């Protein structure tokens, strides 16, 4: 049997409670879940999932800026509801 060791981790108490509840539903305790994570990390040579900042691409940023501009432009026709906009489209 492999030798074991203890280590301490500081974390938000609510995150710990939620994690314990989740992993309990999966039939394991937090220690087992952490060991699964570490073993998977070793197996894949890094995080076993993508770690990245979720940033929109250029096209999405441009669309968001255009929507913001339209929303604040007093010269752009605004509709009070979807039906009104659809009626306008059918003209």
C-alpha cells in the first residue's frame, strides 16, 4: 500500500460545504474527490479541464457594442414588445 500524507487547504467555508454535499451525492468524500482530481491531473499532465478566461471574440464584442449604441440612440425606432416589432417587419 502506498504511504499517505496530510495536507491543509484554506477555502471558503460555503464552497467546502457545497462541494462536500455534491461529492457525497456522488458517493465519495471531499478527500476522495481531491485525490481523483490530482490523479487525473497527473494522467493528463495538467488540469483535467480547460482553465481560461471566458472572453467574447471580436465579432461578439462588435455586436455587443452595436447593441449598446442602438439601445441609446434616440434616432433608432424602439418597440414596446415583440408583436409590435413583428408587425413592423411584415409591412
